[in-house]
């Protein structure tokens, strides 16, 4: 299993970025996927998750209405569209694979068994 994030960078407050996570080594369409983030000095926190079919999404309160998670099973890719970015969104963003096929979304990091290396998002003027 391999998960490779991309799309991070520097954005101004109020700006947008789209993160991608290219997945390989497993049947992508069978697994829920999630995005997490970790800021310096803080614990890793849940951002968003999407079930295996793409029909059910769940968001952290802090990003709801600003971020959108989606997936393209034909491309084995998970996305995170981030709009109205705030300085507090600055963090290393990780995508993760749920540990069981066709499971519902969860915010619990221990339920994800594979993680990418992360992509840095910095929001500053």
C-alpha cells in the first residue's frame, strides 16, 4: 500500500488549495479514506473522511463548509478542496486508508492502517 499526497504549499488567508492523495497497492474503491493534519506542537487531528462509495462524508467542525473531500476511483485518487483558508489551517496534511473494506467513515486515527508522508500547507499573508 502506498499513499502519496501532493498539492500543499503557501496560500494567503482566504485563499484556496486542493490536496491530492494518489493511492496504490489496494482496491481503492473498497475503502473509506480520510484526511488528518498535524500542526507543530499539536496532536494529529481529524479533518475529513469519505466512505468507500463516496456517498457519505464527515468533516471536523473547524473545516465544515470550507473544505470538501472527494474521490475518483477511476484514478485511485482522494482529494481535499480547501477554501477560505485560515492561518490556523497551517499544518502537515496526511491522507489515510481505513483498516477495513466497505466500512463507514470514522474520525478515529487508530482505525486507519496506512498513512501518506504528508504535504505541508501554510496559510500566511
